[in-house]
């Protein structure tokens, strides 16, 4: 072939430009890295890249990591192993393949997010997670063997738009909800758009039903990309076997999981900003309409067992929705809820008054008053709804003393039953053993299927203030259990599955 090319060049039939643009024709014995994709996995701290999928020009029979060096997002990565794979990154049983996968351990640095090589960046202007603009990958010294010949391959590429996410791919139903509503702040008509994404178990026989878990994201997971909602927190865990097994008793095949996303914040009361939790969300009616539309389109959703849960902003919205629609949901699990017990000062135009606060993410904080927002009327509306709160005493973003603790105590003091509270000292995960996360991330225990021990309601009711709460990281043994009638529940999902309107 080389001689034929030389003859054609000499005769002027081929140009040098044609040869350089077609390297396989110039030397078909060489192999090259044709393409690189990143494989993303959801972790308790957000998304990370544990694997790179490499596609070669030609099939190879062996691959070695002996001289391999890899960088992602400017961070040098350790190599666990390299193996022949299929086009999804799964290890291949075939003798040859054009695909190979580089597997790398994932690390997490609490103090330096740049060292995590995350594909997400937190936008400090809008306080939301976004995909990074570029995700450079450098592969050097990749050794492959092909028909007795060995090659060392290199590749530099930007893979931010070349993503494979098996975790989020389990949520196959994706769509939008849109309608016109009156803005409670401006009193003007506006179009509200919400996005949704859903995991759906196998459909059941006629007349049999599966429950539905609705997840509402936090401040950082809003926007217009559903994968941000799924991966910003480990929402994908709700679709995996460990948690789904709690919903497979009897004829059930599992639980539907619906995650709804707003472009701003659930705590937006109409002015486009993140509120302080002592007001009504502009999205209240729109979210309810979106939920009802989804349920109507899935006939085997058990409308008597629709469970609402969410974290931070979504924890606020969980309580807000139940207050406005107290007969719709079978149970609530508000986590690090930002639904306020107190009111906050307002400016003349109705916006929240703020002061400088260096400890706040935004650099400002609202001014709390002593006037109670979660009053007796709100207590009455929630009194008969089963609720299980999750919060951490180490939360410096949503101080439980101003939010969940007095809200829960007021419910217990009213005589409300089937109300539970898992209250942790701090937040410790399982993906990175020994790591203590941001105290706000108490939902980590939920997605790790660890929410078990609860506070003693009788001890909380006896005290005049909040001294009845005792934060503990115990999830088993030594902690109280949620007891409904004669049944004790040592797991929030088992409790959830048993709740019915």
C-alpha cells in the first residue's frame, strides 16, 4: 500500500494533504485512539469519573497499564486496572475489542474541591451546580497488543460532552411540564416550566399497584438539566436494588421514583431569589399539577401511597406542599428542611431584608424575628400526616434550631402521632470511610439506606424548649425505633412503604 501511495503521489493523483487527512490509508498497520468518553457515577458527595472509555481504530487483543499515565481535569489519577470492554465500559469476554476501559479510584477532598476532578462546578452567582465548561483528559503510554505487535498510544481530548452515566440512565422517562400561573409576588401571569425524570419499575397486573416516591432537590440542583438533579445528590440510589428491595414485598415490583426540577429554587416566592422558608413557593400549584399529570399517565401508581421527600430547599417544599395539599400524600420525609419555624423581616417591597454574613454561602443572611410562622393552623394541617424528619446538629446552612427542631416539637406537643426524627451529630458517609462531610448533607444517610434510629418523642414533649433532642450518629442499637401501633420500624423505607392514606 505504501508503494502504491508513493506512485500516486509522484503522478500527482494524490496530494500530501489527502494523505495527512487519511492516516489509516497512509499506514494501515498503526492503531490509534479514536475517541474517549468519561463514565460518570453518582456518589454521596456528587458525581465523579471512575472510568474512561477508550475507542480504538482497530481491535486489540491485550492492553497493559504498565507505562500508563492519566490526567482528568488537570488532576493526575491512579490506575486500578485497564481491560478490554464493550462500548458501555463493561468488561468484555471476547478475545479482541476496539474498546477498552481505564478504571481509576475516586477520591474526595473536603477542603479542596479542585482536587476531586469533578465534572460539576458550583456557580456562585446563581448558587447551582453546573457541568464544567471543559473536562480535559490526557492519556499517555497506553500499551496495546494487536496480532503480535505492540503499540503505545497517547490522546488528549475534551470529554465534557462525551458522557456515559449508567446511574442516571436508569431514569428513562424524561419530560417537561408547562402552564400559566399568577406570580404571587408580582401578581402577573407567567409561564412556569418544570422538568421531570422518573425511574419506573415493571408494570403490574391489572388492579395491582406500586407506590411512588417523589424527590424534590436542594438549591444547588435546580436548572434545566435533569442529570444535575439526579447526580448532585445521590438520587440515583433510590432506583438501585438496595433501596428498591424495601418496596418488593408481596406483589410489588418496586417503587416509582419521580424527581421534579425547577429552573430557580423551590423557595422562590416570586421574585426569582431564594427565600428564607417563611413564605409560599411560586411553584406550589405548578408542582402539584405536574405530579398529578405524571400520576394520571401511570395507572399502576398507587394513589394511596404517594410519598414526598426532599432535601434543604426540597425539604422546605415537602412541608409546603403538604400544607397546601394535606390529603394527597401518604407520608413525608423532609431532610435538612429549610421550612422555617420563625418569620423573617421583610422590606417594603415584600422581599426579605438581609444583612452581611461571612458564614453564609451567599455572604448574606435573612433577619429572623421571634414571630412564629409555623403556627397552630399549620400544625393542625400536618397533624395526621405521617412524617419522618432527617437533620444534623452540625448543619450551619439550615440551623435545625430555627427550622426542623421547633417544627417537630410543635407537632409532638400538639399530640400528633407517627412523627419521627433522625437527628445526627454530623454527616459521615460510606463511599469515603472516615470522611466527615458538610453538616448540611444529612440526606447522605437517606441515600445510603442508613436512616434508622429516631428521637424519643416523649422526652421531647416533656421539655419546655429543645433540650429533649439528643443528636446521635447511632443508626442501629441504642437508638429509639419508630413504632406505629404494635409495629416497630428500624428503617425509614420500610416505614414509608407501610404508610397509606
